[in-house]
């Protein structure tokens, strides 16, 4: 009997993943990954409710369960990078790195050590026999964007039981099976921040350096609280409404040398759009679609849930460039540009 270790988050997607695998005859073990150690105002670990949901769910399904602590690995491989990127004025996506370094590396290693042949998660993605990463069946929950850094050898050892289902079907399966998390609200945002305000969280780890908020020609419109708190294309929270011609103001750029935030007026301002983008840290899930230096037509997502955009990619090593078929708004340094051909996720890179 094939042993599968399921990464249990305490949510409905991983719960149904474990249930389906159990029904399919696999030897299933549930493992809760504790990646962030923090206590609330009452001294209770913030992950405790999720761990209790995992225990109750696994008891109902009838599978053994364990908790494993990857907090040190998470801090070293994910959180430190997260802070460094924000300090450099970029906007990183820690979930992408967490998947590569923790869920499909540290967790995969752990699963193999306890005799598993496969791991499984509740991600809404699919794979094929070639080990290619495919989009999930539910367009509203599709998560291949967050897994583009994985390699085919990792994907071949991974199962995604809910990848071919709609979210509504997942909840219905959980409800009909009487799972205690069938109606549990989906978690959103970055796992280690939770319900707190992002700005307050970041301020507790990095010193703020306030400065001027200026127009393209240098006119001071106000003050910013620190460049790390803002992202390209941002409208809310600037505090300069009512100035100029009355249209909304947006973040267009960051002047790191002079600690100035560049703002423009109007959501269609040309400064908010780019025809191309430079990339670094390009990685492929399998074989690259073309040889180095040869332009290739692909589809790309510059942010989660964005519709696929046409572009031409040219790369050399782990660096490259994208030329978009149509100008793209708010192309943000530090974010991931993820490549597709049809439903196949080819890989991606980091916007410079």
C-alpha cells in the first residue's frame, strides 16, 4: 500500500485531500507544519486552533497525525529573505518561497524519512504523467502561480487531490463526510501576519525611514512613512487626496537613493504602464521551451489571479526579459512573473 503524507493546514482543502486519498486506498498520514511560532495576548500559540482542527479532522477520517516544527527553516529560508526584499524597496511573494523551501523541500524530506512514497497538499493545481505542473480546474482558486519554483522531480513525488475539483465541490465533500472544517473560512494573506495590519507588522521588524512623496518633476505632495510600506500601483493610504485635478494618486516608482516616493495622478497615467520587464532568478519546472537567447512566445501572469497576458520571453541563464503584447500596469519589482503555455506552468522569474 502506497504511503502518502498529507500536509494538513487545518483548512478544508487539505482535509478533503486526506479524505479522498484514504477513500482511494492509500496509507495516509496527516502532518501539521508549524512554520511560525508566535503567541497571542493570552499566551496561546496562534497556530493552536489550526492544530486542533487537524487533530479532529484526522480522528474523523481515521488516520494518524503528527505535528512537525519547521519554524527555524522558515525563518532562515523564507522570512529573512522577505525582510531583505522589503528593506531593498521590493515587494516579495513569500508564499512562492515557502512552497519551494518548506512544503516541497523540508516537508518532502521529512515525509521520505518516515517512509512515505508521496506527499500531498490541498493546492488547487494538477500534474500529468510527465511531471508537468498544470493549472487547477477551478479558475477562481487556481494556485499554480505559487508553485512555479518547483522542479519536476518534486512534482512527481506530489499529489494534489483537489486540483481537479471546484471549491464548491470540495466543501460539499467535506460537508457530506461531516468534517469539522467543512464551513471553515479560507485563510488569506501571508501566514505569519494573520489578521494584523501589514504596516504594523513590518514596523516591528524593520526601522521606518520617512521621506518626501513627490511628483515626477519633484513637487512635494506629502510625506511617506517609509518606502517599504508602499507598492507600485498603490492608491490607498497615500493621504494626498484632494490635491491636483481631483483624480486619485498612485505610486509610480521608488527613489531609493533619495528616499522619495514618486506619485502620479490618474489610474491611466503612462508612468504606471510598462512595455517590458527585466527578470532574474528564472527557474523552470522542467525543460525550457527554447534554447537560451531564442525568443519564445508565452503567456505570463505578473500577479496572482491576473488573466494570462501575451509576451515574448528571451533568457540567458537565470536572467531574461519580457516584451509584452500589450502594456502592463503596475509591474512590480520583487513580484513573480510566471510563464504558461496553455494549462502548463513552465516556470517563472522575479521582476527586477
